[in-house]
C-alpha cells in the first residue's frame, strides 16, 4: 500500500518496507509511543514512510514536507495501518505448499 503527494512539483511516495521498519525501530520507534509521545513518534512514523522510497532526503527536508502536508489528521491513521500491515509480514504463515502426487 502506498500514498503519494506532490510538493513543489516533486512527487513523493509514502510506504513501508521491512527494511524501513527495521531502520525506524533501530532508531527507537515504538508504535505505542504515538499515544504517549506523539510529538516524537508521529514524525518518526512519517520519516519511516518516506525513507522506503526516498533514502536521499535530509531530516530538514522531511520536516519541511511534514509541516507543509495538509490532512495530517487523516494521514496518521493510514500510516499506522500501513506500518502495521508491513510488520504483519514478519509473522505471516507461509502459503501452504501443494503436495505433489
């Protein structure tokens, strides 16, 4: 699942990969912190969604994008769902292998 937006003529994609989730977690991201530490956790959630496709972005640029982004109240729950769906991949059961006769 991906979300896109355009800022100053550049298209950005928000998504997560297992690699970007691991990077977030290695940098201290904890999903539950959104309730208790929103000023820290919400920007980290946005950062993680950007780095999956835009590894070159600086922290300053990410902050600029976040500040300019409309509809944050609708985006945050969507990012949480996207993040959770990506984490779910770690514990998914493999598809049942078909038995050969």
